[in-house]
């Protein structure tokens, strides 16, 4: 376990060093992504200004929502960008090299690539959460809650992403199926929390856990709701175990293409 | 004549290709359903809270306006910039430039051909569903609506292709245009009236949407509002102006860029 963790850290370090070689492109990607994400804040802030507070959600809550979501997305898809290449690798047979590796396959797949733009998401996420902290004058407990929730949400985000990307092994034209499935999970997590009421809220919490990534964490920090915190923790553990099982089951369906591919 | 034959051939090939891969249609449909579906529910809730009307716009108007944005986006015209960038960075551009067909025109037909099948399926099914569930606002039943809608739709296609082609051509000068693409794409998303319908725009934002090429590339979202009857000629005029300006920019960019390409053969 410890050895796998050391390998993951080493792979991430090497990936960052390699990406940073193209300095201009590296910086442009980070800055570009940060500006790109600001668009969602602008949209929802204008929304709140035009229609007022909906479902108790203010402009500050929107900032926090975007912060949580961007941070989870950034951490998972910058350090684990290889996961996004899984459908392509399964289709063209380059997945062979992971099967032959003595390391943990999932760790090897995820750390096979680094997403520079994800760093922009991380920067953006941190800035948003800091701004939120100032806007609502957070106390120490809320700061701790934010840190715990970032960890839980990121684990949940990673688990659901693994489950979605495991579909690569079940379909011939998997790239599009996977992107459709992931879209179903990710898009609702970016939306105004006040939009989700009643059955729709339950659906996007317990069936597709999109709201557990950003919406519910914001409400936990705001209302100091320990009940909701335990829901997030339980579902994170559940999805984590489930996604690993799904991934391990899925790779059994892989058929080698006998391509001679090395490296990465 | 040769250009029309080329376009027809590309369209036919790509539509046949797309029909063979239902998974791609699934991806396009889930993308629309997950975004548009949730937005419609959100605005249904908002309009109920606000007594059925905000800034003179009804829920049906807002729903159709957003639907036009999302169905237009299934055409995938923005991808032309990535295609051009890939051609440039992979070196494929030198092969394409040596062919007896105009490169940019080839890319334009290719892009429309790729998107036309999901666009038709999603638009027809989506429009039927919205008409049955939400209904059709009066503003869409006046005689002026259909002809002006078609005009502004064609204008929107041309402006979109020009805007994104400019982004793609920048790849001749900088190594990675992806960040530029993100910024332009988000400007189109905000000013096009995607998540926030134009009826809810603050004044200054409405003006930016009206006079910028980013807003002009999705003017179809304006057609369902009552104001359309009085501003349609102005908006279509703005689209024409942007087509002229961006067309000239592309002409000069492309002529300058082509001089930088060295065809090595082999």
C-alpha cells in the first residue's frame, strides 16, 4: 500500500516536471482555465441578481459551490488525467501496457498523464473557497469542515469518475458513452443549488451523487449540518468501494490487441 | 458548382458515418438533457415564485430561448477551431493545402456535416417534447417569426464558424490555442443566453451581447421574445456586419499564415 502511494507521488512529480517544460503553454493553460471557470460564477451571480435568492442560495453560496466543484475536478483530472484517456486506450489497445505493469492498475492508469489545465481549476477552487470564507466570515469549525469536505468530495468525485470511465470496457464506441455518462454526473454539480428540490434533489444525491460534490458541502458549511456530513461520508465510502469493484470487474472484459506499446 | 459537389459529398459521407455510431447521438442527447433539463426545472420553479413573468418574459419564452441555444450547440461548430489547430500542430495542414480544394471551405463543410445529423434529431425530438409539455409562446406563431428565424439562424452559423475559425488560425502563431478557445467559448455561452436567458440580462450585458460577435453567433435565442418584432432587422444587420469584419480578418490571417507553411513533401 505504502509502496503504491510512493509510486503515485513519484509519477505525479515526474508528470508535473514534464508538463512544466513547455512553460508558455503550461502558464496559458492554468490562467486560461481560471478565466474559463469565472464564467460560471458570473452567470450564476447575474442569475441571483435578476431573480433574487432561490431556495436560500445567495451569490456567496454560488462562489463556494464553484469552488468545491472546481477543486474536486482539478485535483482528480490534473493528477489523475490518465483516467480521461481510458476509453481511447481501451479502443486502440494501448491499455496492454497497464495490464503488464506490476503496479496497481488503477493507480498506473490515472497517473499515466497529467492535466495542466486542472491546475487552473485547483487555483480557481482555492480562490473561490477563500473568498467564500471572507464573505460569510467563517469560524474555525467551518474552516475544518471545508477541509474535510474537500477531501470527501474529491474522493467521491474520483470514485464516480472511475465508475463512469469503467464503461470504456463495456462498449465499442466508448468515448461518447463515457462522456455522456460523466456529463450526467458532472453537469448537475455545477448548477445553482436552489434548482434541486424534492424528488430531483433525492435523485441527484442518492442515485447520481452529483449534489454531494458541491451543493451539499456548501449547505453543510453554511448550516453546520452534521447529519448531511455523515451522508456525504457514507456515500463517499460506498462509491469508493463500488467504483473499485466496478473497475476490477470491467478490466476482465479487456481483450488485448497485441500491440507493442511501451512507456507512459 | 465544384464547391457544391464537395459540400454534398462531405455531408453525405459524414451523415452516414454518424448514423453508424448511435453512441455519439447518446452523448449529444445526454449532454442536452442534463443541462437543458435541469435548467428548465430551475426556471419553472423561479417563474412560479415570481408570478409567471420576469422582465416581460414568460417561462415558455425562456424555455424555448434556451432550447434554441442548446440545440444550436449540437451542431458543434465551435469544434472547427480544434480541427484547424490539430491540422496545424500535426502538420496535416501541408497535405490539405496542396489539395485542389479551398482548405477553410473544406473545414467549414466538414464541421457542418459532422453536426447536422445530431442537430436534426435533437432539435426535432426536443422541439416536439417542449411544444407538448410547455407549449408554444404567441411570439413564435406570428408570420414574422419563421422567415426571420431562418435568416438569423443562417447568420448565426456563419458568424460562429468565423469566430471559431479565427481562434483556430491563431495556432499558426502560438503553440496552444486551447486557453483562447475556452475564453471565447465561455463568452459565447454567457452572451448567447445559455444558462441565463437574455430576458434576464442586466442592461450593460444585453448591450455587450447585442454588439459583440459572441452574442451575434447565437442570436437565435432572441427570436422568441416580444422585442424581436422590433429589433430583428437591427440584429440581423449586426450579424451581417460581423460576417464582413470577421471574413476580412480571416482572409488576411489565412493569407499571412499560408506564407509561413513550408510543404516538405514525402
